[in-house]
C-alpha cells in the first residue's frame, strides 16, 4: 500500500505564498483529504479538508485535481508563526474488514524566514 | 468537554520496566489510535481500535500492547521498555476511520517517554 508523499522540507519568507503538494495514488473512493499542522511539542491540529476541486477557509486553500491522486495545500502570505510541520492524511483501506488505517506521511517541515 | 486526555505527560523508565500510557476521550468516538514521534520525524501508527473490543496493529506495533474495554479508554502498554522506545507518544480519536466531511482526528497533548 502506498503512503502519501510530500517534500521533506520547504523554506519561505514572510509574506510569500507557500504551496505544498502531496501525492496519494491509492486514495479510497469515499475518502477526503485532510491536512494537519504540527508545532513543536504539540499534537497535530486540523487545518483543512476537501474531496475534490478547491476548498478555502480562513487559514488555507486546498486544491485537488479530478483524479484525486494529489492535493496542494496553499498558505497565503505566510508569517513566522506558520513555521511548522504539515501533514497530508488520507485513509488507506485494509483488504479485510473495511477499516482504514489512518497513516501519516513524514510531513513537510516548513521554515518561514524574516 | 476535555477532548483527548493523555497521562502521564512525562515519564522516565529504566530498561526492562513496564508501564501504561493512559488515553481517554469524551467525544464518544469509535476510532482511537496511538502514534509515536521520534525527534525530527513524522508520526508512526502503533496500534489502533475501531471500537470497544476491537484492536489491530499499525506500522510499528512491536513492544507495545493495547486493549479497548470501553469506548472512552485506550491504554498503551510497554511490556519491557527499551531505549529504542524513547519517543513522544500521541493518542488520537475520531468519529470513524473514513475521512469524510466533518470527520477529523483529535490529538492529545502528547506523552514524553525516556527509557534509560
């Protein structure tokens, strides 16, 4: 079973837009794609979720192409406080029982510089 | 509504000792799971449960046991601690395993475990 694939790290500067892409070739038909943010010494927290096309909230936008095999998290005008690890999460179906293992990838470590 | 509560927050163990990390949630979630996170690394799934009485292995289950006697509690047991188990442990819960609209995962604050 393939896991999600994201860049290991990215660097940006304050005020820039940051786009983080995640590949998920084995996404299940009914699964949504969810992104989480994790600051040091804290548990991950929910950022945004989507199924297809585009979703936008007060924090970020999420772009999902028609084949749903990838997704892109877009952070507009990042600040120093956006420095964190970002995880793309999709459920991976088991072959029996129908339950999904919710497996995180390695995440993308975003560093925002002054 | 406390969400997901983990105890203890910090623990130091000697090699070979056993201990239990406690996790409780008050959201009536069916799905609960344990992850470990080593320094500078991502989250790795240890064990998970889709309901009371049902548990299964994740990516890195060796050295850990779990049980789910109630919907609210999902303790993680280290039977014989080893230095390789030094890590931060996160408990998580969600309404189901299907990442459908509105269903997200809630995480505890983490338990820092050091095995010497």
